C-alpha cells in the first residue's frame, strides 16, 4: 500500500512537469504539410509544429481562414517554401500582426525557370529533388537555432541524422530507377510539378497544365501533349493527389496511354496513406513512376 501511495505521489508530481514541458514547446507554423514534416524531423519534441495547408490539400488555391492569422500571430517562427508557392502568405502575415521569424526553406537553392504567369518565372516545387531538401534542412535548422539558441546542439544533431536518411533515400531511388530503358523514361502528369525530380533522375515529364494549378490547361496545350504522347509512345499518364483527374483521364482515352497510379506533388497524404512523410512520399512517387514506365 505504501509503495502504491508513493507511486501515486510521484505520478502527481510528474504530471505538472510534463504539462509544463508541453507548454514550453516553441510554436512553429509551416505553410504546408511537406515543410511541417521536415521541421518536425529537425525539431522533435522541442517544437509544436502545425500546418496551414493540410495534407491532401492544394496550396496553390488555398484560402486562409481567420484562425490561420491567429496561429501566425502566436508563432515564434513561420516556415515557408517561397519562390511564389504561397501566393497568399504575405497578405496573411500582414493581417496576423505579431513578429514571427520567417524562415524561407528554399532561399539558397538555384530554382528552375517557369513560363507560368502565376509563378513569376520560377518553379517553386524544389522539394522533389533531395539535393534541394538538404538545403531546406540547413535553412530550417539555422532558423530554429536563431530563435532558440539553447537547443543548438539538438537541432544540429537531429538535422544531421535526417540528412543521413536523405542520402540513403537518394541512393535507393537511383538504384530503383537504374533499370528503366532510356526510351521509356517519359510520363505525363497533371501539372508541371516534377521538374526537379525529372532533372535529378533523368526522366522526361510532360504536363498539360503549368506549375500552378491556378492555371487551366488550354486546348492548344492539351493537343500538344496528345501529339507528343502519340509521336513518342509515352507509356503512361499519372494522376496527382491535388489535381482534378478528368483532364488526364481524357488524354488517356484519346491516346491509349495507361493511367499509372497517383503521385503526391504538393502535399503529403493523410497519416493512413502511403505518403505521410516526405521520405514516404519520395518512395511512393518513385515506385509509382517506375511501375508506369517499365515495359
């Protein structure tokens, strides 16, 4: 009985400590789910990370709500992709007030060019190249250290461990794609979100839609893609989790190309889905692409 009483007293004493620790976490807001996952990998239990654009949602057409401004106002840091990806972010931060540190994950990458008028000449989807994600990790790590220098060693250690995982992932993807014949390394996707992946892994990706889902594909763009599929015997068209599937379904019907699964472009899946972390997203997309391209 005395042992039980002592145990109860200990638990009672620990409970406020645990609560205090939870309350002591730094509030960090990420613009979308992929950045939220990367930030959690670096910050661990030190941070309380929330995301504005939830999994399975399209950041290009996201409409912030009043509670989003409140979260921004209360945050110590806001993690953004930049490169015009979050066209609504500047207005949201201004409306929120407060003075969170803005950490732009993409600030040190060399972006690809884009002809999409919504993107100011830049392709913002840099996370589809693991080399760029390693730059993202460094930017987020350094931004967190700037607002929380007491946890300097924690952020550095966790970032280094995550970078090691990314190195293994990159090698895994290259090995997986190595046996795809050059003539079959072509697919069509819903919108032009995979330029960085295509460059990194030597795959040609066509899209009837621009880098932003705000831009509707014109009849001329669609006809051009259909012509290329027929002329080059492109084996598959692949749907995306944030895009309307009807356009690609139409292209598949007119060309005879198969529909080769679903890619995750601008967001993670739900926790129960196949791409609930960035690493899972890259593995899932690679498998989906390989299955579509292989004879």
